[in-house]
């Protein structure tokens, strides 16, 4: 009974420990995925920010170029030069952010070519305005090359944004699925732990109930045995392997009444040492030979 009970308790704690370990592993993996998702969300937002800034800078450069071509006011040249440099900075950042994506790198190369054409065309308009006047620069603008380049830049940037948004959506879905799987795993482990607790409770209750029944039966048998030996005139006692009294009948108690309760005492507590030593030696022989002995001690 004790062995079975111990095994059941060990099984319960093993299941509980495995459940906690699995839950910890699942939580750690989910946290890692969450951090990865957060990183890529921020990465995508940076890419989208750079595309917006690049488009804005291209528009600002075009506005500065047109302003100068229209007015011949040198005040438009400084913003033109600044936005041209800012445009190249955003292009460089965009290329660095998408270095892990081959498709995006191809688009960035195309975008870089278009930006260089845009800068060259805008610079040509400014130079034409300086050297040949308003109408020459107007004819160059009206050729439509500028509009074609700007439309191509917008289309390329839109393709880059769509790719990033698609990746972002996919990463969010992966993270949501991971959270759902963790939730399912957590609930399953929780149910398993609750079942293990219920089973352990039943096992403990059954063991405790069996122990109480065994103790009750033992007490009843002990009382019955005490009743039997009390109704004899013989001196009867029962000792454990260490020589301590476990049971004595009424006649035995009467003979040694001056020593009080004999239970858990030894012959050394009621006899002189020499006599007690002799009795103890006889008791040792009884134990070694596994036979009963009829005497007074």
C-alpha cells in the first residue's frame, strides 16, 4: 500500500513538473516570437517611413526646381540642393533596411536609377534656366520626362510598401497563431494539472481511508488479544526486537505493579542489572532461534 501510494504521488509530481516545464518552454518560445514580431513591425514601419520621406523629398525637389524655373529666384536653389541630398540619404537608408530581401533590393536598384534620373533632369532644368532663360526651361519641363520619372518613382515606392505590408501581415498572423497555440497548450496543461490534482486527492483520500481502517482493525485485534490474555493466570508479555514491552496481561502487571506502566520499558528498568542482562541474553536467543519462551521476565 505504501509503495503504491508513493508511486502515485511521484507520478503526480512528475506530471505536474513536466506540465510546468512544457508551459515554461512554450511561454519562452512565444516571447521570443513576440519580440521577433515587434522587431519586424518596427522594421516595416521604418521602411514605410523612409519610402514616405523619399517621396516627399522628391516632391520637394521638384517644387524647388519649378519655383526657380518660374521665378529665377535664387532662394529656391538652397532647398533644391538640400532636398536632393536628403533624397539620397533616404535612398541609402531604404537600401540598408531591405538588404535581407532580394525582391526589395531589386526594386531599390530600380528606384535608385529613377532617382538619379530625376536629380539629373531637375539639375538640367535649373541649369537651362540659368543659361538659356525661362522659355527654354519651360520647354524642357513640358517635354513630360519629369512626370514620367515621378510616376515611375511612385509606382516603385508603392510596390515596396505593398511588399512590406504583406510581410507585416504575415508576421502578425504568425504571432497571432503562436499566441493561440500557446493559449490552447496552456489550457490543456491546466486541465491536465487539475486532473492530476484530483487524481492525487483521490489517491491520498483512499490511502488515508485504508490507513484508518487498518488502524481500527489493528486496535480491535489488539483489544481482542488483550482481552484473551487478561483472562489467564499466566504471566504473558510481548516485546519488540529491542527488548521493549509492547503488551502485558493483567497478571504480569500485578507482578510488577511497583514499576508502573511497563509498555516501552525493558528488563533493565525492572530488574537488577545482572538479572536483566541474563534475561536480555535469553531474549536474544529467542529472537535468533525464532521460538517462544516461557519464563517470568
